[in-house]
C-alpha cells in the first residue's frame, strides 16, 4: 500500500484542533465535564477544525493517583460501560451536527469485566471508527503509602490488546496512542509503517516524579522532545492534548501541542486551563521527508533490528556470530 492517498496530497489542508483541559476534580460529575468538552468543540468548529483532540481520561479526574479498594465504586465513578453513554451522547450529537470528528480518552469497562485506559476516533457523522487501548502502562500496582501520590495505572488497567492501529477517517489516515505511549519510538514507527499521516493522543502527566528527584522543567522538555523527534523521524503530524493544572491539589503539566513533520511546534497551549489551539495542517508535508530522508522502503534494514522485538529488557552484547545469525533469520 502506498503512502499517498491522492495526487493532491501536497495541497491538502486539514483543520486540526487540540482541546486542552484544566483540572477535573473528584467532585465534578460527567455532565459538568462534558459541557466543557462541548464548549471547546464549538470553538474548534468555529475556527475551521475538521477534528478536535481531547485528553486522556477526559471525563474524570486522573483517578490512578488514588489507592482505592472498592472496585465496584471505582467502576461506577471512573469507568464507562458504554460509549456513547447517557452523559456523553450529547457530545456525539453535537459532532454530527457540526460535522467535526474527534478523539476522546476515557476509562473503558468491557461487558466481560476487563478495564482499559482507552481512546476512540469518532468521525464527522458521530460514528466510532477505531478504538485504542493503552499499551505502555506506567507506574505501579502496589500501594506506596510514603509517596506524595500514587500512579496506579498497572492496578486499574490491563495492557491494551488492540495494537497500534491506523484508521481511514476524514480523508486521511490517523493513528492514536495515550500518554506514556508517546515516549516510545516504536509507537510512532508502527503507525507510520501503516501510512499514518497524523497521530493523536491525550495525556495526564504529573509535574513531579514520585520515583526520583527529577527537576520539574524536564517533564515539559521530555514531553515536547518526544513529540518533535517522533514527528520528524516518521513524517507525521502529531497532536497532543493535556489535562493539566492542579487537580485536587496535584499538579500536572500542560503543553498541549500540534507538531509538524518538520519537528516544529506549530501551535502550543499557553496556560493550564481549558484552551483550544488550532493549525491548518498541510497533510502532504510529511511526504517530502518520507521520500528524501526517511524513505522506509529504500533505507530500512529490519534484519538488523530483530532485538527490538526479541528482547524486552537489555541483555549482553551480541557476538559477531550472533549478529550474523540475526541477519539470516
């Protein structure tokens, strides 16, 4: 399958909006949160957006920061048993009315009792085109009472089982991921190899690292570095939406951004509240880099990359004979 969808790719313009959210506190109910999403969707449509990107776990506070033992209560307060559901249906109805697609992150509870940190792509007719379940779950599953807060994604969610898919939507090809996925280069390369032109993602990133004393400014630096490097190395537009600010006294970074295939930030949120940023993206821009710099078909050598999928953790260096065997596999 070729990368180019049509002969006018270099002239395509795609109105893309990212809807950053300020804090969603424990006391906020779904309807109040969805009302905020609706307001930002209206603003995005008024600015010419064909698609709006909402954050990870957009409907609730970032609940993995809390140790909770009553799973039934957790399910009722923080997970969605259906999508759209009673409180989110109005968002889908507005999308169909405005003819705007969107990406939304939420806690998914499946009919057979599985729980995932999930996101969906919804087209301009309010049809769910694709679902993604977060693969790179950070944090821990045990209670750390001495930590300033918990990061319990490994307790509340299972590792995603859908892979990194790419969907045809709104006349282009879109991939999706969530938060910690954005730090892993494999995430973007797998989607670029499926001819994605745009990768969208939501995140909730705490300003403080509970595992070691990391200077807070590095949180934003590494966030943007990950977006910019991977956009450039894969010929992608990347759109990242934060939920940020001080949620129940726990601060999270903002920095929602739209990054071009050049690696340049073309739009970035300025504050830590609800804010819509917009870019009129040239979807053909990545083709230049994928033809002249990162031409996968011409230059990639997967026979030399086997360790990437054969090893999880680092091990001993390979001997020359091992390397020769790797090449022949």
